[in-house]
């Protein structure tokens, strides 16, 4: 059985790149164990153009955000499933000074594609927002688990629900051989597991543990609230709340300290009690040392590539960079230097 591309991992990265390749007529084979794919399946799924404590426009936003909605809508169309939720994000101000600063930003053309409104008063007695806040557009969230599961049908037999055993990979006669499969190209899209291989162990992954709660609360506005903690309404009064960022204790499961931290931060944003805790989940994000993803070709191994390292912003990054990676693979275009793994070849 010959394939043009053998992909390891069907998280967000493997799904997006696999889709682009298959759509273009290339033969692919994806290996993935969905139950072990905890990064994509536990991720919050937000796409947010203004992030961080200082509320700055996210890196490369003007290239990234025009690609997000059309790409996921295309996947919805071919999978016949709904998982993209375009929704305003409301970020309360923490001071009158910040309010004044954003009144100035509202006239800045750099922010015009992302600002829906600046409000100068509280939007609800259920919120701690005495100074008002900024309503962001071109934002929302992706139901990643539904997306990944629905795309299994699209891939069909091109997706094997098993983990690829790296020790069985052999390169012979210009092909990567694995059991009955012979592939021209091998692509790692398997998150932090790529670092554990002897192919890409030189890349400086900086995995981050993230914990997320699902809680029941009565307050259900038609926007996402995000300041210090995000809260996304999933339906039926259930909200996803997150997220923590921990570089330690990566092997531990859900922790009581993270649950308490998220509960306190939520109480600082929403003036309502938590009626019930529905779930508490944890995932390890494939973040990188410089917070830029890894795209490119292995410096020594023939026809071995990586498309990985998207961290907590995978939903925003992957539509654009999967197009860049696809064009690199099939059209021999260049990869932007800031995401090309060649930036780390001196460290091998």
C-alpha cells in the first residue's frame, strides 16, 4: 500500500494538514489514538484577536484571522457537522485609565477589524465590570472534539485508530516503510510526543499543562467573558472556564489547586455562585520555547517533516499555517523564517 504522505497525529494540526493534502488529491494515511490525544481534545478552542494582561493584538493577527472562519466553515460543510461558534468576546476594563486607552485604540486602524464596541458602563449586575470593557469581533470558539470526531468520517480508512510504533519505521528505496504501508513523506503532527522521538528531539518544546473546568451558572449572556479567566457558554447553563498554565507537574492529572485557582478567578469576574462542577479536565499543550510553531523539514532525514508546536493558540494559528505548510510540501514555496525549524539547526 503506497501513500504520498504518512501523518502522525490527528489533532488540530494533523486534521487540518491532512484535509488540505487529501482535498488536493494526494494519498494520505494518518495514525492517531484519539484517547491519548489530550492536547486538542481538552483545549478551550478560543480564537481571540486581543490577548494577554496588556490586551494587545495577538501575534500575526492580520494574517491569521482572515483564514479562521472560512477554513472551519469549509470543514463544517464537508463533515456536515456544526462546531464553529462565531461569538463576541467581552473583556472588561480594570481601570478608568485602561478605558481611556481603549477609547484611543478605537480610532486606530490597526484594531478596526477586531473592535465591535467600547462600552463605558457595566453590562450586567452579574459581572464585575464597573468600568465597562471592549467588545471584540472576529472571535469565538471551536468545539474541537466535535470537529475531530466529525472529520474521522471524512478521512475514513485513511485514518487508523492506532499509535504508530516509531521503531518499526524504516527508510528503504526512497520510501518510509511501516508494516504494509510505503510512504514518500513522513510528517509529525503529534504534539509533545514529537519531541520524544529521535527525529525532532533537538527542538525546544516547552510543554504547558492546562486545566479547564465546566461549571453550571445561571448567567448566560450571548458573548464570551474573558478577563483573567475565560467563560464560554456551552448550552444548558454549562460554561467552560479556564485556563491554568503550568510548566511543572506535567505528569499529574487534574489538581485541586488548579480548581481552586479557576474558581477564585471566576468569582472575580462573575458575581454568581457556581451551582455545580460538571467536569475538570487537563491537557498538555505543545508549546515552544519562543512561542512560535514548528514547520519544516528535518535537516538530515530524507522526506521527514514536522507541523507542530501550536500551543494554546492552535485554533487561530492552524488554518493559516496549514496552508503555508501545504504550499511548502507540494509547491516548494518557502516557510516564514520565524516558524521554520531551521531557526534551531545550530543547536543540533
